C-alpha cells in the first residue's frame, strides 16, 4: 500500500471541472482566476469567467436595447458569440470581443453556420484597449467591477443615444434607465 505522501492525486478533467464549479460557486463576482488559453498562452487575471446567457435572456437583452438592422452591436466578453450572432440574425452588424482564442474560433464557426459571417466579426482583444466609437449598442455579462472600469471609456467613445445592456451586473451607483427582472435574473439598460 503506497504511503499518503507518495504522490499527489492525479488531475483528471473531471476533477478540474469539479474544482472549477466549486470555485465558481464559492467565489464572489470580483474574484480573479489566473488562466492560460488552450495553447498555453497566459491570459492574465480573468475577472469574468465564461458563462453563457441563456437564449431567452439574449432575446430580452436585444429587445431591451431595441436592436435592429441599423445597429452595430458590441459584445464585450462575447464567449461563444451568441449575442452578436443573434443581433446579426436581426440584420444588425456586430463585433464580439473575448480574450480566449478558442472561444473566438468557435464563435466564427457559429457565425458562418448561422449565415451571419458577413455582418459580424469576432476579435481576441483587451476590452480596455478597444475602440467603441462605431457601437450603437454594447452588451455586457462581465462583473460590476469591470462594468465600472469600462464606464468612462464607453461614455467617452459612444455617441449620444447609444445603449448599454448588462446581464446580471450593475455599474455601481450609476442608475440604469430600465431594469428587467426575469427568472431570478436582472438585465440593466443605460443610455448615453
């Protein structure tokens, strides 16, 4: 029988997923995870891990912002690209931004499959270095802290009338124009 100190437990995919799920449940929205992407590149401290917005919530977010063919929708922390793709299906143009190379690659494939690759694009990038001047709508599912950090940049770059919609997270004391409560979730709308 091997001694207790002989070798550490083997890290299996199941154990990693279980640990990640437990960390997610036990952490607060401001907790940070130091991660690498699938190619081993450091992606720094990730404050907003990839969590999807359910399709029904995506529809409500787009409806709340009044997204239509005239809009340019940016989704910051776009993950699998579902919000930008749904905007593209409404005739809007869109840009999804994420730091994860694999999520961006998957979003590009999904956009082609949905038939909107000519109207949307996905970029791996830093949310704090992007140019948002052509955005009419910005979608967020990040954290309250990141929302607040982005607020000055969005205020400076977005044109009057641009809409910002956040799934779940407020922007500190900045009062939203409208809040929708559905299925134990809050969706917030601000207008520049």
